[in-house]
C-alpha cells in the first residue's frame, strides 16, 4: 500500500520529525511504501513526488524546515486544481495522504476529504491557533526563541534606560506573545484578542518609572491593534487564502510612546527567526508522537481526522471540527499575566 505525505503553509520546526516518524512506522510496522509530495498542495496538483525510504529520513529529527518543501497554494484557486489532485492521487495509487498543516492546509484537506481524498491531518503551526488540540508542534520552539530574545533585550533595555519592543508572529492570535511574555517577564503583553489603548501602555511604563524601573520590555503580537482600528499590515495584497501580510505594530507603538513620553524606544521584529532552525526537545517529541499517530490513523482507515494533543494524550479529532473555528488565547491566562504589567 502506498501512502503520500505533504507539508503546507508556513514551515514550523518539527515538520521533518513528523515525516521521519510517519515513514519509519509506515515502513517498519505496516510495510507501506511512502511517497513524499513536494511543496504542499502544489505538488499534488503537479504530480511532483519523491520516494521516501529509510535512507531519506536519516538525520531528520533535529532538522528545521521541510525536506518536502512547502507552499501556500490553495488548489481551489487553481484552474481544475481539485480534479488534478484527485487524478494524481489515483494515478500514483495513493491509499492515504498525511497532510501536515495549519488552518489553511487542513481546511483544504477537509474539503478534499469530502470529495473523496483519504487523508489525515497533523497540526502544525508556530501560531498555536488550531482548534481541537492543546498544542500544535512548532509553537514551543517559537516561544522558546521569543523568550530568549526577551532575556537578551532585557539587559540592553536596562543598560540604556529604554523601552524595548519585541514584535512576534502569531497572525490573528497572541499565543506566542502571551507565553513568551510570561516566560520572559515582559512589562506589557499586547495581543490581538485584546485591542490596546496606547495611553494605558504609557501608564504601565510610568508606573514602572515611579518605582525606579526606568526601562520597560513590551512584547506585541503582529496582529495586535489599537482599540477601534484594524490590524497593521506590512503591505497590501493577500495570499491565496486571503490572508494579508501583518507587521509594523511594534514601530507604531514605539513612535506613539516617544510622542507621549520622554523616553527612547527601540523595536525588534523577530520575524522568521522564530520559525527557522532546530525544534526544541518538546517539539521533537510532540512531532514524533503526532507522526506515529497519523500513520496509525491511516492504517485504521480513520480518514477525515487530525491527530491532536489533549492533556498529555494523543487523540484524534474530526477535521470538520478543527476547521470551523480558530483557537484564540485563553483570556483567563492573559488576565492573570496582567499582575506583572507595569
Ligand atoms: O502562520 C505562520 C506564520 O508564521 C504567521 O505567524 C505569520 O503571520 C505568517 O506565517 C508569515 O508568513 P510568511 O512566511 O509567508 O511571511
């Protein structure tokens, strides 16, 4: 039996660890032939395949990126994209496809499952915004990198008596900002789920100054926005799933603080540094558990499902329940974090 595997959307540390686990268990336990699909849905539209044997997965556990490549291709936006995919799956005799992706890639997987594609999902994204699972793999690594960055900014902010602003990714959710902000002791955390008031932000900085702390660390999620405004975009235009490129809120906040207060600010946009490179041990283990569970689902013929982490257990959830809503930040945790603001 032949099983395909693809990774779509933005890369996340741990994709290769998932591929390694799927291939290893698929070959060793089930005697499957594993087929890699290049560049997400693009490779399935074009019929761009590579063979994945045990040699191909050697040394993958700690490697960032994706050996298969990835793309933000939405086959529903391509002429005859869906027919081409279904034809290529049939011609290649794939009995199942493991789809590693976030909300866009898995949204397509669900629609294709409804059209007859036997597929299972693996939750991947540094944003941690997928419903049905406590954690997506890649998130822990991003939080770790953002926390380490905050630690480094802390010392230079303190030495120069400045406000340092760290802008992190996360798209429409503030998971990375919240968790790294707590771990890195940020003086203020700003997330998309709670539009901010710049005067309140300045109030926290003043509060710190009043108790002799003449520096502050702000962590802001790229999707955070001032009250009554839309999110700040880096450029016009959207991808094939309709998402704009976010970015710039850190600079906006920096300028507004300097207008209102006599304090120097500096802005660091962490960008793709939080997505590249090796996964943490947590993400390597989670990705490995996900990969093993995904090939088990294929073996059981449990298509239309995604593997997930709930508590400390790997479970499976229906793709239809995953794609209908975005998992936003737990606002109770945000409220608790506020005790450290200012
Ligand atoms: O979804 C993952 C993510 O890293 C978001 O946090 C971010 O907004 C986006 O992808 C960036 O995408 P790109 O790699 O296309 O710049």
